[in-house]
C-alpha cells in the first residue's frame, strides 16, 4: 500500500459521512472488526500453506477474500474485480444478515483449536455501525489493499495498529483499555523475562503488557524450541468485547497464531479454588480501578479480602495466581497505598507477609491523561518469602513538562532516572522531601499499612474532574474512618470499655 501513514485518516474521512457512526470509539470499533477479518484471512493463507488438511471454521462465502475481495489493480490503481463485488444495500444486507449471524454462531466446542474459536468469541458482541453500503465498500477497498503477507509492510502496519490503540486514550471510556506503551515497556523490562516462563494479564485490555513482554523476550529466541516457548508464553483474560477483539488482532499481527486470550471475567471464580496449574511465573497488569463490582462478586473472595474496589480484588487474584518464586509488576492508584479500611489493610498484610514487595515506583500525575488524572504507582513483588524491606522511588515529571498529554505523552526515556537508580539504590532527599527511601516491613506495619510514602510535594492543589475528585475524597474518608475506629478500639480496650 502506497501510504500507510494516511491509512487511518482515509478511513476516518469516509466514516464521517456515514450517519450510523457516532464518535471516535465507534469509528475505532468499525475499523477493528474489518481489520480482524483481514488479518485473520492473511493468517489462514499461511495455515493453509503449512497444512494441506487445514479447514477454515468460517464458511467459504463468509471468508474475507470471497466477499471483501483481493487486491488486483489496473494501471490507474482501480480494483479490477470491483464491479463484481457487493456494495450498497446488497453489501449491508450481507454484513448484517449473513456475515455477523454466521460468525456469532460458529460451531465451537471445548475441542475447537484456539485459533478457530477466537472468531466466534470476537464477534459475539461486535457491531456494524455503518448504514451506507457504498461508504462501507470504500472502507473495505482500502483495507483489502494491505499487504500483510509482506514482512516489511506487516511490520509497518503493526505500528499503525499501535497508533489506533493509542487513540483509545482520547476516545471516551474506551481509554480504560489502554496503558501507555512507555509504562508497559518499562515494567516488562524491569521484570526481566526468561524464555520458557509463562506470563499472564488478568485484565489484558488491548494486549499492551503482552506485546511488551514479547518484545522484551524477543532477543532470547535462538532455537525452534525457544520459538515454541515464546509463542505459548502469554495468557490473557478480558471482560469486555471490544478490547478483546483488539487484543486478539494485535497478537495475530505479532505472529502469535494461537493467542491464549479469553473473553471472560477474572473475578468470577473463587480464588481459593486456584491450584498450581492456574498459576503463572510472571504477572504484568494494570487492573481496572475506580469501579465497584456487584455484591455477589465479593463472594468469590475470603471475607477479609472482599473489597468493593475492583483494583483490590484483582490484587487478591494476582496473589493467588502467582507461582512460587514468581514475579509481578502491577499498576495501582494512590488509594491502594493510603487506604486503611479493613479490606485494604488485609490485602497489604497478605502482600507483605506472603510476598516480597521490594519496590514501589510512584509515577507522576497525568500518565493516563486524558482518560484519568488519578495518580498511579507500580508495585514490584515476588513470591520468594515475606517482605523484609521495601524501596519507594518517586519518578518526577520530566524537565519542561507540566503535564503529559496526547501531543506530549510519556516516553520510555522518561523512566531513565528510575532505571539508573534500580541497580544502584540509595536514599535520596530533595528540598526536605524523600524521593527514594527504604522502609522495613515492621515500619510499614506500624503505619497501619498506609504506604503512601515518597509522594509528590504539592506546591499547588491539582484540580481533578468532579467524578475523580469525589472518588478521591471517598477513599480518603474511608481511610480516615478506619483509622478513627482503630484508635477508638485501642482506647476502649485500655479503659476496659466494651464497644
């Protein structure tokens, strides 16, 4: 294709003229399902070439190349077979009443290979938003001409696809599915992957952590056995349909032919039922936070860990699903650090007594802007024994930056001070404020597990959006109430008063 750089712009310009498309989130979803079918069709060509007995799970008339077309252009750049392809109302009728119902109802069983079953799962809740069949045909004709069987163009398109995922950050609530690539790359780099290890993300979104893990592991592929271990090293679960589809497409683009990505909710299984077979060597993830799960979800957790905060519940899942000697890097909001309500204290007690929480990186604000302004942290821990000491390191905003934004996003180079400090740790104090400091587990327990340490000096109060401000105040109020109740209980015990 002559101009990959204009690929998204050309598609977006077409969709702006369609009455059925409303907003960037729908535009991206529309592009996503078309791209999935194009990418899957390219992969099927490879699988058919490698295996004479390969049979597609998709009926022949619904396979991409049979209804969307294949690239065959004349000297003026027009599709030679365009006059034979469906368009207008005929195309809309086919997509809405034949293609989607067929893909949603494909015959899938427990014995169906993953690379076939993903087609049905991908289309279970996917929508065609376009109402103009001529405009839909124009979009398809652009996508048809992607050369995904050409290594250089496929690699270039992988970068274009990454830019599509990045646009999710500014596409309303869809931004919750995307973690900035600088953050996922830093975490994957510091976790130091080893070929043969199994890595998991239990709320994998569009697959950012999985791709960063694979990139960090890439250089270790030396043999056929290494390649097989590499291909089967990742596992993901995603609750929502749209990011699930994006993630599967992302992995297919990265030549993972059997993506072990499941459309499911990680919080709907009793954590006490997990066995060693359900555990992983490494967990990398950014659990959803700021939301509350249904009351019955808490029934899957021991009563002392049954928080109403989603991020807290995921922390429990991670602890139960991390192998002995396994390693984890997890993004959590400030509320987890300073929270001293019963559930948060119980989770942090378990974390420090059964795991080694060796490092907490305090990230600057606006890393996830514009989706959220809530300040976040990266917790690095392993299952090698209880915590003896924990290092806290504050990563300050880079020089010349007041905020991160769409035009000035966080980059991997901004983590350079933390990477340099990582292997040569020392306590750092700047203008009377701790930037890096080590605390013993006993010191953290004495603080009633309020581990909001080495935080950012606030010269001026940051004005948060109303919803996030309310959430922050609610978390602080819950923490203060828990502290007050604990102190009153101690006083009453001293005075011999029953409460």
